[in-house]
């Protein structure tokens, strides 16, 4: 068990002169990265002297909240990735499921997943409420390819779910 404690800008607490805010992209990718390694992400929010949350903090928290509304299953209650490093992003896991956090959406629609020996029962985009199946082909004994749509559901972190046999 471990935790990363981080600020949204450069300082702990509120500093009127600290306007070096981390981007939505950076924060969402850090969230997936930390979860993929079995960690907890503690994000500091420093109120002003008046007790208000600064606008840039509110904007970033709202963006994270929007993403979590669709993708929280891929973060809450997950374990570290059983795949190790993957070239396109990160992976989190629950029993019988892998959550592929795709930062670099494949232009050729072929998402290669190295290190997976389990049989894939179903693949779909987590943001797709209909859970439309994605085509999965086995390249060799420990690599599959998932055919994904041409356009990523989220330009920062799109989640592909693989339901697998244990």
C-alpha cells in the first residue's frame, strides 16, 4: 500500500502568486498511472484566506469528476496492472476484468495488448453504455489485438474493458 500526495500547482495550500496549474490531462493520467501501480492518489486543494476553492482548482476537479462519472469503475477498488508496462497507456485490474487506460489511441484502430495469456470473453469501451463488443484477436500465446473505433471516446484517457477468464 502506498500513496502519492500531490498539489494541483506548485505549492501546498493557497499562494496567490502560484498560477502554474497542472492540466486536466496531466491529472487524469497521473490518476490512472498511480492506480495502475496499486497506489492511492491524494490531491491537495488549498482554499484561499476567505475559505474559497480557487477557480482553477474547481475547473480541474470538475473535469476529473466528469471523467470519473463514466470511468470510475476502472479506478475504484482496482489492483495494480498484471501486464507491466504497456506502450499506449496504463492498466488497472479487478477479478475477471482488465481496464486498459489508453492515452495514445492507435491511429490504425489496432490496440495491441502484450503479456495477456488469459482468454478474453468480451471487450468494450467503458464509456459506451450499450457495451458494444469490440473485436479481439489473439496474435500469439501472450498478445492480443483489440480493434477499437477510429476516434477515442476521450482524448486524454479512454478505457477499454477486457472481461477475461481467470
